[in-house]
């Protein structure tokens, strides 16, 4: 009688990523506080003890999932080439990164919102969220200021325009699904076109 094949152990780095991705997927549907660790273990096909081997606590795991999602997006953005002839320069690459990673960004924005509405703002989560949005606003603002300096865009408040554009991007990923609107790419392109229209001299 043939012996049953032994289950191959997953590389620790790959296992950690699997756990983080599974947590992000679960967080898309409900608040992280309501997700039992037992359910996460079942999703990953592991026992509870293994989860706590990789993460000291559920809080540490959820924070790591947020860090993982943010870092993944930043890597995606930084890997995209910046076309010097593009109207928005690096900000065009930011829009493109949003388009390419849209399904995962829905999960990331949902998790960010859950932390914000949790009753107490976790300082580590807040720092990560602030860091992400600062990068977004700085990228948009720098592109707008460059265009104004070169005479391609009309003079306006670049900081406020970048701030409002950042809020609008969030609305696509958080408010869109609430309205059963999942055309992330189309909505992002429409927002970019509207931004350029508002910047025209």
C-alpha cells in the first residue's frame, strides 16, 4: 500500500505572506475585530498555534497586514516608469498604480477605515495611514506645483487641490463598492481627467 505523500512545508516568508493576504481578504467583508483567529487559520489551512508562531497577537497580525498592503502598493508605484512628458509626471504613475492594484486597495482602504472607526486610534496604525496619505498628497502636490511653475497649469492652491484629489481617490475605493460601483479603473481615469481639466490655464 502506497504511503500518503507528506504535506510539503511552506517557506516561512511565503507562509507569512499567505497569512497576511488571507487577513486582508477577510477584512474586506467585516471589521477585523469580528474575525476569529480560528477562521483565519482555517482559511490558511494551518492550526492556531502556527498563527501565533508568526504573530504575537491578533493586533500585531492586523497591523502587519496593513503594513504589508501599504508597502506592496508603494513598491508597485516605485516600479512604474515615470514619463517626463506625462501631464502629471509621477502623479500619473500614482494613478496607474491605483488602477493596477485596485482590488487590493479596496481591502487596504477598508482596513484603514476600520482602524479609524475602532473607538481608539491605534498610534501605530495611525502613523502608517498618515505616512501613506502624505506620500499620496506630496506626489500629487509636487506634480501640480511643477505644472504651475512651467505655465502648463493655472495658478491655484496646490496643497488643497492635492488634498481634495486624495479624498476623491479614497471615495472611489470605499464609497464606490457601497454604491455597487466597481469600475475602479474607469473612475480613476475620469478623476484624473477632471483634475487636468480643473488645472487647465
